[in-house]
């Protein structure tokens, strides 16, 4: 099964807020975030997909998600493309 690691963003008070997650169905997951049924942090906002990458296994996706969440330089480089 294929998994995806994704970075979504939303502007709040002219500041870009981001969220990182993983899923096996990217389109469905983004829809859940936007209709208020995603992670608690993402509720009440409209999200846009900023970045995604494909992983071969769930373990690989979880490790990559962890890396992206902890690597501020990587997240900032993605955020700067959308300002």
C-alpha cells in the first residue's frame, strides 16, 4: 500500500500556519481536514496542500512525517514558496 506525507497550510492573521501528517488517501484526508473531521488542530480552517511525497510503507511515512515536523528549515523552505 502507498502512503503519503503531506504539509498543508492556512493563512491566519496574515501568517501561514502549517500542519504535517500522513495518510494512504491524500484527497480524502484533505477533505476531512477541510470539513472539520481531521485532527483537532486543523478544525475550523480551510487548508491548501503545500507539499506531499509518496512513501512505500507506513513506517517510512511515519518516520518522514516525524522528520518534517522536527526540521524547521525544511518547513520554512516550503512555506517561503507560498508567501
